[in-house]
C-alpha cells in the first residue's frame, strides 16, 4: 500500500489521538457515581432492618439541627486552630474547642489542594450548627496545590448547643476526610444522603442520641455506600466492607426485634454496642474502598493507549529516512500473505490478553466496559501498527547501505542552525520530566527562539561577510531572484522553490547581492525578531514563579488606562490590516477592514475600550450584534479562500489562485483571532504577523532554508506565541470568555471550538502560515515532507510525556503540575491532526504556472 508522506503523517497522528484519548481515560480516574436518576420528589428511605417482624420506622429520622451556618476559610491549616498557634491567633475558637459544646476534627483534603467547591445540602426549636472549616491548608511558605501534610490538613469544627460536654472532657481532634461532612450535614438536617457521596457520618455528632436513632443513622449511611459500591466495583461481594455491612444489618434486625418486644435487658445493650461497632467498621472500610476506587488508575487502558502511541512514534522514526532521503512516498506491504498471517496471530494474542484482564480484574476498566466491536477495532489497530513497524524494520535492513550513504551525506552538510533545531527539540522533550520545567515551560521556548535568532544572525553575517570563502559548497543558482527579492521587499515572490533535502546546503551568498539590494535588512532582521520577542515577554507574565510580577497587561487592563488600551488596540488592528491585506483579493480586503473595525466596536460595546467620542461606561452591552457582524466577515473570507482552493483542486488553474486562496483562509483565521483575543493581547497578534513577514522575506527565502528547517522554526514560534498570549500549563490560565463571544446563551459545540481556538491561536496561525508559505513555493514534495516533520515533532513530546506521566503517577505534583500538562498535550495533538489534514488536502490541489 503506497501513501504520500503527508497522508501517512495525517493518518498516524489521527491514530495517535485515539491512543492518547484511551490513555487519558485510564489516567484520570472516573468518579464513582450512582446510576439512580435524581428525582424531584425524595425517594422513600430504606426501612429499618428487622428479623421476623415489620418495623414501624420507615421514614427518615427527624433532623438534629434547624439550620447550618458554614464558615469556610481559604487555606486554613489545622494548627492555626489547634495547638499553640490557635491559642495565639484564634483564642475564642480555641476556647470552644477545649471547653465549649463542640466537636473538633482534622479533615484531610484530597490533592490538588486548590480552592474549588469541595462541600456540595425549616424554623423550629432545634439548635443551630456552626461549621468552621478550611478548603485546604498551606505550606510553610504560604503556597498550596500539592499533597504535603501541611497542605492537606484542615480544621473541621462543629459548634452547637446540641452537643453536651462534661467538665474536664478534653478531646484531641480525630482525623477524618473532608468528604465526611456531606453525609453528616445530610443526617443533621434530616435530608437524604447524596447518592454520590463517599463520606461516612461523623459519629460524635449523634452519640448523644438514643441507641435506636444512632443505629438508624448508621444504617442509612452504610446502605448508601454499599449501593454505590455495587454500582462501581464489579467484585463488590468480596469487599470486606460489604461483608461487614451485611453482618451488621443482620445483627441490627435482631436488635430491632428485641427492642420492639420491649426487652430492656443487658443483652439488648450489649447487642446494640456490637451492632454499632460493626456499622462503624463497615463505614470506614466502605468509604476507604470507594475513595480508593476514585484515586485508582486504570492501568490496562493506560497500557493500551501507551502502546498505540509508541507504535505510531516507532513508525514515524523508522519512516523518517525514507521520507527525507527519497521521494515523499511510503510503501507499506501490509497485504502480503506473511503479514496477513502475522496480523491475525497478533490479533488473537491481544484478544486473549483482553479476556484474561477483564475476567481477572477486581476493579473497573474502561476498555472492559466497551462492546466487543469497539474493543476489536482497537485490537485490529494495534495489530496493524505492529505489522507496519515490522515491515519498516525489514525495509530498513534491506536499504541499510543506501541509508548509511544518505545519512553520511546529510550529516556532512549540517549547519549550526540544523544542530540547534535538533538539540533544542530533543532538549525540550527531556525537560518535560521535571516539574519545574513543566511549570516554567515558557522559559524553555523563549530561550530556544532567542537562541535561534542569534544563530540566524550568525548565519546571515557569515553568508554576507565570508560568503563562499568560508563555505565553498554553498552556491546558488538563483542569485538574481534573491537580488530581486531583496530589492523589492514588499512584493510577494512565489517563484522560489523550496529545495529538496539533498540540496539543503545551498544558500544565497549575500555578498553577491551587495550594492544591488538592501542587504542590511537581511542582517538586521534576526535582531528585529529578537527585539519583538523581548517586548512580548514583558506583556504577559506567566508560569508559577513569575505570575505575580507586574507586567504591561495588568497596567493596560486597569480602569485608569482605558484610553491607552484603546489606542494600543486600534494601532494593533491597523498593523494587522496592513500586514494581511497585501495578498488578499479586493473583496477580502474590504471584508477584512470592516471585520477589524467590528472587532474594535465589539470591545467598545462591552466597555473594555472606547472611541474618542464615547463616554465611560455608557451604552455597555454584551456586544452580540457587533461580534456576529465580525463572524459574517470571517465566514465570508474563509468561504472565498475555500472556493479558490476547490477551484485549484477540481481544475488546473493558474498557480496564483491556490496561493491567494490559502492566504485568504489564513486571513480569515487572523480576523477570528483578533475577535477572540482580549484587547491587550492584540499586539501579540500584530507581532506574530510582523515576524512571519520578516522571516519570510529576509531569512527563509534569501538563505534558502529547506522544508524541514522551516517547519521546525514555525513550530517553535507557534509554541512561543502560545505563551506570549499569557497561557501556561495551568488550566486556570485558559480564557473561557473567548467561548462566549457573540453567544447570548451557552452552546457547547461553538463555545468549545472558540475556546480552543482562542487558546491555541499561536500554534494554529503559525501552522497556517507554514502551509501558505510552502504552497506558494510550488513544491508539493516540500509540503508533504513538511507535514511529516510537523507531525513528528508534535508526536515525540506526547509519546515521551505519557511514558513520563505513567512513571511519575505517584509523584507529589502529579495532579497539580503533570496532569494539566497532559490535557494540554492531548488537545495540541488533536489540533495537529487537523493541521495535518489541511496539509494533505492542500497538497492534492492541481495547478499550473501562470
């Protein structure tokens, strides 16, 4: 089976997305949930267990409290209330703990210890209950988010006149779980316990009640946990907590029978105490089992997902020499008899393993819950990838001599920029194993692009000042084209062909262009890019260590500087128009201008910027009409570009039709980005377009970088601009407001698309520019190789990261640092799959030179 390298790369990334999705489903534990649907009317509670006779208690017990007041203090650590610090800083609370009518506990919060809703529940003569608690603690330095003892230990103080306290009764706080509060409050208010609650009743709250009420409360809580266990754990009957519950329920029935017979002997008291002990033990064990279920990894799903991703990566790496050293096509002999037999054998082995895992596993597995049709498709995919890898290995052995020769030729022509791109990409991948590098990943990309600018400056200087004397192998057969290009920097040149891998060493000598073009623009361009990147770093501080530092965006977004923000936004929109409109058709230019004007009108309508004649905070609205006005022009420009592309695909049109269509699609995405980005981030978009223009005219074309180099540079800049926006590997930095631009109600699909696009504007626009740039050079082979390279450099970090995350799954920062990054990588891979699909579709167009 013969595939173009672009189609091959797109297919591999699509398969890799499936593998990452399976891995993520296994990595993030599924919450234990009850299958019972919530009803408006409270369901009838379970009756009191009884042996031989019928109980007359079939309703919920009466409430213990008339109302509950919860005082939730952010980052309240347990020793701030209990111990010497409590005496110093919270003396009255300490008095209540030691001598008042209260019960005190140390509640353990589950990491990540971040502020979020953690506690999800009639006027009578009953007493009230005051609950004093913290959502999480803090470390000695005042931070939180991890799982140290100081960060997960929080005080839980229940204060009510219903609690009796004997003189001299000093109680030390018991360790409980935060989840226990939900069940306790439900019992205390006479309400049903939430079906999905995994907490157990705090027994000191009810210990002053009669024995029958105590047992009734404990029975309701234990019954609720046992039902939850049955619905989420296949082997629930073997759970010690469930066995303990059944024993306690049986003894409880005997106790009720004796009680109804008005037997008040010591036997009744002793049996009640025994039942109480069994219930408390069952509650503790059941709650622990359910909590463990929540925190348990689905290793089977993780292993299958990892296997698929690693198989795709191996296929990429084995195919790389053939893609870069030969024609941009691959021949995978999957249909031969040998591989057909091997394919079926692997499929049978995998199916047997699946049956063995699903029948012996005591915990729930995602893949085991799927239908056989879905699981069979996954097994077929894994088997096909295995056969493809084997065929690639055989082909490599057969062609080893040729590949060694090509590798030797390629390595002899490697420049400093080549080495930097390779080592920088590998270094970034290796840095993902350290939590600090993940938190501050933006620093890695800032360093890489700054170093790249310096390397490009050195390359341009050497080409100009030393020329052929330094590198005699670098000659050019298009000196005159370079002269024309540099002499007319504002004209779009499409006559340049991106060289093949075998001619990657060919460069234009700037010495030959001296005197006939503005050679100094080429020498200054890397420094201009470096200056732009330095200015963008000051706009948004991101990461963990630098997020608190003042930056230009905070100054701009303050209410006192609305005029300055308005001026900067307007200037940025003008620059965006000037940089984009030059290659658009007349109709698209008009649409772009009106669309950018609509962007400013939208921001003015919602009160973020203002026109010179507009008063402050007057006429503020949601901006629905203005935003939809812009959407019309976005769709119009995208439609125009798509029409030109389809025209180039169906009939052999002139070359300009395709390039104009691609640029207009790029322009439509730029307009959409301008609408979704906040006004203070519009300079990021303007600088992105400026750097693309400078790099195209004064770096990539004059120095004749090959497709692989250009692809990696686009990828690097796309990643850097992701962080220039103010993004990070923290979920909290996602700007969800982008998903509601132009929407008056929440609509899931549009909101999701807009939020994702608004977050990944940088990588998407740089990938879009890459497609245009390589297509405009008229070299379909270069475009296909570029698609392969782009897919490869996106796949390597993902494959490496899921292996790292698996090995670090018990790391202290697994939930606060590594798991959010995993979600970002998964979404980035999904976007890469869409980008590769665009690469492949673009490469299918037919055109002829005008």
